[in-house]
């Protein structure tokens, strides 16, 4: 019975992560396929770029909630004690599956976003302090360089170091996850890295009113 519930949690986490928020929101309220505009990416960053701040914030919030919800599903497993190593490991499993769902969504031919917002959401659900530090670092880099991709990459790379400092190796799987997450973020941003090196990466328009 326990195995069935865990497998069910994995499936539900994937389906939650697979919801292509930017794609559905763009089609429902703007009549456009977000993948055919801007960078062609089905994520919050491209939504900000194409549809503006209001739409971008809504998509960003929902994508974060996807990861948070998936990581919180463990609380419904009656046989797992909150705060235990098993509890954290299952949070990591469910959260990671939701991120994979966001990157490879079954509802959108397995072509989704890069998973940063959903990754942030799952970390909030597991350890909000780590998420807060990473988000603060993300903002500092973003406002310093105006590169969303660079901010995402550097904050992701810093995440396992932050986890080690906070957990002091008490949760090895969380640290291992941090390293795996950093690698995943780098891999999903390969094209951005090439453009950053070439000096052709798009910069975010911060604190400016969007015009349609």
C-alpha cells in the first residue's frame, strides 16, 4: 500500500509539473502561442518578455506553486513522519519529478520551460531559508546584470553550497539534490550560455512599463 501511494505521488507530481502555464495562459487570455514569440520558450521569462509584467507574474507564481504543491504532497502520506530523513527524501523526489514535468510536459508534446520557477517552489516547500537565500542572490545578480539566464545559473550553482552551509551535511540527499539541480539548470541553459559568451543574450527590461 505504501509503494502504491508513493508511485501515485510521483505520477501526480509529474502531472502537476506538466501543466504548461505560459502556453495555456497565453492562449486563453491573449490568443497566442507563447512558443511562437520571443525566445520560443514556454516559461515565465518569455511570458514577461512577450505578454508583459502582469501575465509574467501570474505565470511565475503558478509555476512556483507547482513545485511547492508537489513537494507538499508528502504530508498526505500517513506513514511518513514530518521532518524525518524519509520525509525530506520524498519531498525531493516529488519536487524533482514536478520540475521534470515542467521541462518535459505531457500536455505540450514534452516541450516546456527550463524549470527554474518550479525548482524554486519545491525548495520553498522543503526548506524556505535555502530558497530565500537563492532568490535574494538571483535578484542581486539580475539587477546588477539584467540577465535572467545568468542570474538563474549562478544562483543554482550556489544552491548546493548554501545547502551545505545551512544543513552542515546533516541532509546529504538534499546536498546531492542541490548539485544535481545545478547541473540540470546549466544543461537547460546551454544556448543561453553560448549567447552570454557571445554577448548576444537578451537583457531584461527592469522597472519599465511594458508596451504592447
